[in-house]
């Protein structure tokens, strides 16, 4: 029996209509749809694709252990790979959906790499999606970059020194999931006189999206986890 294919499908930042045509076609045709399990509530990826799923499809939530302990993370990834392989070895295709793009700070990377490590016969295909910096720029109505501008995208949990370095060489800086370090970042931007040319986009492409522009008088924003900050440095 031929094994099934694991499709990684980036479903965009929040608006269900931002999924690609290819991603939607595959999502509708697979018998099993997997997604990161929400922490105490429905996960975002599951919410994005809910309207496209049919009752006959198996929905497979996977726990990715949102912790920093490498041992616990590896265990969670292995268990997730086992659950997916259960269907793949029966010849059933599985679509793993995640918000944004499938290769951009995505949980799919861990699943795909672990699956292929333990089950070398596994077939994996990645379907790209729209990631949040691009969606945020569209929401702001400004280009993310033009001409020869250099772009730096810095993930969450960055150190101040890393941010300082990015601001030194890049023309545009995007800070992902900025909520936990916003107060500290605000101080750096104030010192560099960059607050007037910075924006925070919270829950981009969702109905409750919020945009904060000119951060000069906003040193202590209470932001949700899904928030990013764009700085036009030059």
C-alpha cells in the first residue's frame, strides 16, 4: 500500500479567505486535517479552516508543548509524528494547517522533520501561505519594503542587543509577537526617536484587528499574543 502524503498548508494570518486556492483544494479533499491544539480553547489555525471542513473529515489536534524544555518539546513532536503516521501508513493523506506561512516560524517544521526522522518513507509537501508581516503591511496600507531597503524580521524572545543590531543595519524591522517585551522595545525606540514611524498591528486580518500608529504616547500597551510591530528605520 502506498503511504499517504502529509501536506503542510499555510492558511494565512486569520481571514479564512486568505488561504491559497491550492491550499483550499487540498484541505477539502484530504480525509484527515491536523492542527496545533489550542491551549484551553480552539486554536487559531483550527478556527481559520473551520468553515471549509466537512463532517466526514477526521480532525486531529496535536499537542506541541509550548514550553522551552528541549526534552519535552522533542517528546511532543515525536508523539505528534506518531499520530500523523498512523493515518499516513494506512494510505490516507493528512493536511496539517497552521496560521501564516508553513515555513515561517511554523510548528509544521518540527512535525515534518520529526516525521521524516522516525519514518523515512513519509512523503511531505509544503503549501505556502501569507505570513503576518505581509498582511500587516497590507492592513497599514504601506509597502513593507521598496527599492533597495533591507528588511529584518526578528522573532519573539529576542534580546535587546539583537534588536539594537537589527535597527543599526536594516531599513525596516518587523518584531514578531512583541507583546511580552513591548515596554522594553518602546524604550529603545524612544531613545532612537523611531516611535513616530512605528506601528503595532494586533490580531492582523481578524475581525477584531487593532492598529496603533505613532507610539509616542503608548509606552505600556496591553497587547495580545498575536501582535507585531513594524519600524520604518530609514
